[in-house]
């Protein structure tokens, strides 16, 4: 990944997250800036942005901050890989698979909700079409 550093404003623009939200994720330990400028400004790398994107994608699916941290820790350890024994690697992969399954379940629930919302919108549109006065020509 790119070692270029970005300030928090650029990261907010790239991720669609507010400055306040990014700072909150730092306070909770989910994403810690990779560096600080001489002036004390937070500096982020592409890897930090990738972590924020994982969090951004998990949040609307109902995952808690603890679950987000757990998944990030598991993927960090898998990415480090060098000193994992085979049993630990299998356990970490199973943790990630658990999140994959939970995500698939949430996606299906959202599909059902979206379908119902679209049906409702169509019902309302049809209702308005039936009862709306004819427009003058």
C-alpha cells in the first residue's frame, strides 16, 4: 500500500465520514492515525483509510464497535501472518467466516426490507393515481 500520509480532512472526504466520527473511532481504538505531523495533526495512510472503510461498511449492518474491533484485530493478525501457528490461523479464519455469515444474513434482511418498502411505495403511487383528479388539458 501507499505510504503517503493524508490529513483527516482528506480522509473524511475519501471515506464519507465526518471528522467527528473519525476522531470517535480513534478514541475507541478502532483506527489510530499512523503518524502525527510536527504540528500535531493526525496523519493517515491508505491502510488507515481501508480500516475506516471496513467500519463504515459494518455500521449500517448493525455490528457493534466491539465486533468491528474484533474483526479488525482478526484480519490484522491474519495479515501479519508471519508468526501464526496453524491452529491460530484456523481460529482467526473461522472468526472472519462468522462475520461473513452474519453479513450475509443482514444483507438478506435488508433485501426483504427494501422489497417491502418498494411494494409500499408502489401501493401509494397506485393509490394516488386512482384518486387524483384528472389534470386539465
